């Protein structure tokens, strides 16, 4: 079995990977994880992790909806795209792909900076950090990203550097079901990939979407667990984007992605 990118990971996304902690296939490398909890910055990024990411990703700013943003991603030119999955030393690298829901959210924020300007933004399930970076580029007063994979947090630090954006905090706890501070905007892309996760997200997001002054935006290309979920009755479509051919091919032929305003 080889690790090859997005097509295989799309099949894996039926599993609930938004869980507490992450399985390390090589526990001896634990030091690499300590740099990214609670407020990652370039000064805290361990040199070994930096070297690993730089060696095993490629800087990309094409083939997606946001050419303004450069990202370190895994591509077919990267070593582990073709390597045996067992040789990848960490959990599945979902952060290493720019999923279409996140692309739509990032595009929407870049096109509509007033949505986040001078506002506090939480990016849930942030992956490579593109949506959070878009919020920073659009003038948000405070941005916090959240992804339970510490490697995603490390990658986000590098992606901030690529885009000349000051690194923002990246929290690696599972926030779903917890009590949050007040936020002006909560954004999440590509999170409705399993029934269990959709069912846990719905009531938790509803609580915050109903709070005065809080807006919840969801990006999704039309995954089955999203379009069939009861949350659909409480969504307002605010923007739709045609996906570039490269993104469509890598996402089982999805041709568009939609940004929704959750209004329970």
C-alpha cells in the first residue's frame, strides 16, 4: 500500500479522525510535537520538524481557488506520495492537502474582507491553515486555528512564514463539545465527513451560532454526510465557487464548493 495523496485520503475520511490526541508511529520523535501547542510561532518550531516538513512538501500557489496564498502541501512530486504508508512516521497527513471546503472559505474571506475585518476568528479543523491565513490577510483582529494534529500546527507556522503573516495560536485540543470563549466568526471547512462527526458538530455549533454577535460559516463541496444531514434546514448559501480542474480531479470529480451561513 502506498501513501498516495488525496484520492486515498478521501476514502479514509469516512472515519472520525477528529479525536483527542494523535497516534505516533515513532514515539521517540515526541519532541517534535511539543512546539505547536497553544500559540505556535517560528521560534517554537523544532528544527527537526521544520526540516521534515520542508523536505516532504512542495510550495504550491496554483491549481486552487486562492493563488494569493502559498502553501506547503504534499504533491505527486513528494517522496511520501509514492511511499509505503507504514513508513510515514506520524498520523495520516490530512493537513497536507487543500480541501475544497477550505478553499471556498479562504476565497470568500479574501473576496469579502469586511466579513472578518477587526473581528475575532476561530478556524476549526484548520489543516494547513489556509482559511486562518486568509482571515489574517483580510484584517481580522485576532485569529486562532484549531487542529488536533500537531503536525498541522507546525505546517501552519511554515505557511504563515510563506505568506508574510505573523503566526497565530494553533490549539491542538479537540474543541468540539467544549465551552468556548466568545468569537465573532467561527469557520470550518470539510468537517462533515462522517455521520458521527456531523451529529456532534450540529448541536455544538448551534449553541454558538445562536449567540449574539457570532457568525458560523461552513465550507463544503457537497459531501454525503453534509447534504443529507438535518443541519441543511438551517443553512443559507452565501457563495459558490467552481473548482479548478486540478482540485476537481483530486476530489472525486467535485466541480464546485459552497460557503454556507449557519442560521439556526
